[in-house]
C-alpha cells in the first residue's frame, strides 16, 4: 500500500504524458489528489497501519508531513485548471502541456521523500522534488522566471550535494559501531545515536542542515527559494511554500532526531537556533525594502520557517508549537499565494506600488487577503496565534529568554512592514485609478481560501485529539518531556 | 591502486586550475568519470558478479559518455566562446587550490588517526568538492558552473567510495539518474538563457533582487 501511494502519482504522470487534453490531465490529477488525501488521512487517523516496506515506513512525523502535502496538493490541483485558463501573464503551450504531468511527478517525489525511512532514499527523492518543480517555476517563460528557475535548480542542486556529503559523514560516524556496514535507516541510527562518533556526527549535521536550508528557504541560503516562489505561478508558489519546504525540513528533523540522544544535541540546537534567528533577521531587514508583494510573501515564508527551525532548536513546549505551526503556516501560505495570484492576474504587476484599492475593485480577493494577513500575523482566533503562543512560552521557560525578546522584536517590525504594504494595496486610492473590465466574481480560489481559513480556525479552536496525539508522539520521538 | 587513481584524480583538479579552455573542462570530466568507473570495477577482480557491473556501467555511460557529449553539444549549438573567462587570475586560482588541498590533506590525515578512513582517496574527493565550489565562484560562464557542479559531484562520489558502508545500488543508480536529469535541465535552461538573456555569464542573471 505504501508503495502504491508512491507509484500511483508516477503512473498518473505517465498518463498525463500520453493524453493530450489539459482537461483530462486535470481530472486525472484531481482524482489522484483525492486518493492521496484519503490515503494520508487514513494513515494519520490510524485506519491504515502499514509496516515497513523496503526503504519506506510511516512514523508520526512523516504521517503529519504527508497529510500537509496531500492537503496542499489537493487544493493546488483543484484551483489549477481555472488558473491555467486565466493566467496572470503569457505562457507557452509546452508550459500548459507539462503542468499537470510535473505536478504528478512532484507528488510522487515528495511522497517518496516523506515516507522514506532511509537517508539515501530520502536524498534521491528530495533531489527529484527539485527536478519536478524547477520546470514549473519557468511556467511564464519570461526572463525573471528563467533566472529564478536557473538559480533554484543550480543552488538547490549544490545544496542537495552538500546534504549528500552530510549523509556520507553520517555513515562515517557509524564506523566501529553495530551500525557499520548497515543501511542508513533513520530508526536504527536514532536508536544507536549514543554510539556514533561525535565529530563526524557534528559534521554530518552541519552539512545536512546547510544543504537542506537551500530548499527549506532559511537564511542565509534563502535567496533561490525566494526568487523561485515569487516568480512562479501562484499555485506553484503555494505548493512550494505550503509543502515543499516542509519536505526539506523533514530531512533536517531526521538528522536532529538522530543527534538528540547523543552528545552532539547541544551543538545541533545551537545551529538550529542560530539559523532560525538569522532567518528572522533577514526577513526583518528585507521587509523594510521589498517592493514586490510576492517577494513579501516569500520573505514571510523565510520568517515562519525560521520560527519553526528556532522552535525545534529550543525544544520543550516550543517544539510542540513548531509542529502546530507547520500545519497552520502551510494552510495560511496556500491562501496568501492563491489570493496574490488573483491580484497579479487583474493588476498585471507584482509591484506593491502598482496595486491599489483591491478591497473596492476585488472585494472577495481583498477581504480574503486581509483575513489571510491576520491569519499569518497570529491574530486570534487563527491557529498561528496559538502555535506562536506555545512557541513563546517554550522560549520563555527554556533558559534562553533573550531569544524570546529578540524574536518578538523582529516579528513586531515584520508585522508592521508587511501590514503597511498589504493595507496600502488594499485601501490606497491611486492617482491613476485602475478599473477592471467586470466586477469580481466568486471563483474557486475564493472557495479554497475560505475553506482553508476556516480550517485554520477550527483546528485551533477544536484542537482535534488525533492531531494532539500525533504531535505528542513526535515530541516523544525527539526525546521531549512535557 | 585506489591511491594511484586518486592521485591522478587530484592532478586533473590542478589541470582545471590552469586551463583556460572550456573544452578542457569537458575532458577532465570524462577522465574523472573514467577513474571513478575503474575504482568501482577494481574490487570485481576478486569478487566478480554480473549484477555488480550495473553500477560501473551506468556510471560510465552517464559520466563519461552522456553528460560530456551533451555539454559538447551545448557548446556547439549555442556557439559559446572557448575561453572560460575567470574572475581571478589563473595563478591566484592555482595558489588557492594548492592551499585548499594542503589543508584538506592535513585535516584528513589528522582525522584518520581517530577514524578508519583511506586518507588519499578521501582527501582527493573532498578537494574536488572544494575545487568544484571554487570553479562555480570564480568563473563567469554558466556552462563552467555546470562543470564545477559535476566536479563537486565526482568528488563526493570518490570519497563516498572510501566509506566502508555502501549505499544500496538502487540509491546509487537513483542519484546518477538525478544528476543526469539535473544537467539535462540545466542544458535546456542554458538554451533558453541564450535566446532570452544577454549572454551566458552569471552577470546576465541580475534581474531578481530587492
């Protein structure tokens, strides 16, 4: 069954290659996305309990990230057909022709990466995720998209190569232990972490962290990811911000899980905290100067992935908050990029200065943009408020309260600058008043955004037992005692 | 044998430091691919098995034949000038590489006292990783950046071959396929860059900034 979940998207990708109609591609992809969502949900709720199969298995962490992937993928596929009919910029026939094929390949690669129980397999699948998404970044076939694709493909490939060095160092760290000569199974390494050579383990952690940072999009390796997210079509940007970054984060969390019972734990925590704080700093600086609203959202991703990395490094209650934050951030980012896509389509620009009176001209989009901004800015009752509260509480009682002060300082200015830019877009009256050809109609992206925003509230308010149980299990796997 | 081949591999890195011809980079990639293939074949003299031939054969096809041929095709199709256009002097680049290699070899020697590693192949592989990075940093042409990336990958493969624990063949083959597809996509991107942007240099990619 695990293998089937990985292979079905690959088969559907092949089907998209053979069939010519874009509408047929859409229906195939939508059917697969529904199947995948049902599979992920069955896995998450425990209706289906798989054992280990070859290099694949599903623990609580991979079940959570898989559900995040399935959910984001479903909504992205759902809105994609409408998006392709009315794109924001010109595109080529080949861009449309391979769009759904690459989406299916993306699902295949990500599922394989998330369900892999082996570092080697994770690496191969993770590289494949880059290959699937790079051509999608170039969908608009313009200079910016080309540059973004090149930078993403090149820098992430170099980053992944560094992660591979880290994996080889991990193998070296097992020399002279019971793990020597065995396969790189996460579970085996996590069980025997105390036996591993600390020098090689440290080197392994650094290389995997730095390498995967290019894909997670945390500073100082965030540049390619910011360019790619801001220049790709909105559904693809949503896919990258909502799920691809989480798949990459999974790699760092796996190595962190391995070092947790070892003497390298403190060192790894310091690296994660530094990476997280530096990401917040970068987001803080760039929020002052960024003039492009999609780049603004991309830096918001740098901020939130920074918060998650920081919270994982802090541990305790902050770690639990980070797991909730993964879920909420993913949902909010999908909404923000969908809505930004609507704005781009009507105003034909990504410049903040070129957009005005959105709330009057596009009321559905405008109000949803405002609500999504509230959601990502941790305004209650949206879920991020609760996850950040947990993270802050974890920071306060972690023995490093200064981290909380620094984090809140950065976040305050990020909130002010992001708010200023978005409110300008929503309410500012332009000297050259823009008029739209027709009044805005309720469409599929509005429907998706409303459902997702309701989900961000409902999950936080209801706090489902199954989610809490999973997050507590993950915390237990990471040696966290609450 | 492993040490001899690793030293030849190191010499190919020095050649990269002094050559100014784009074609020489492709030749070096072919030589390195051939060395890695022989390194994989060598243990088969004692323990021969037909399935064990799959990996060296695939490596040979990908690294010695397909990728170099593809890069040569790009050079011809896009009429890329034959000079590499460095950003620093060749002599300084050579000094940098010598210094880096010395540090890597000394560090590996120290580490080999606490961990059982083959010093020469390990240090050669890691030197190639560093040289690959320097090629990417200190050369202007994007096609040379691709070559630098491949040198880096070859280095990883070389020092990976010195580690006792082996990855499953499926993963090794998967990684080779990934690298091939990456280079293939980079080639397509270069084609587009040649028709869309103003040149093949990294300086042509300066539209995206804040």
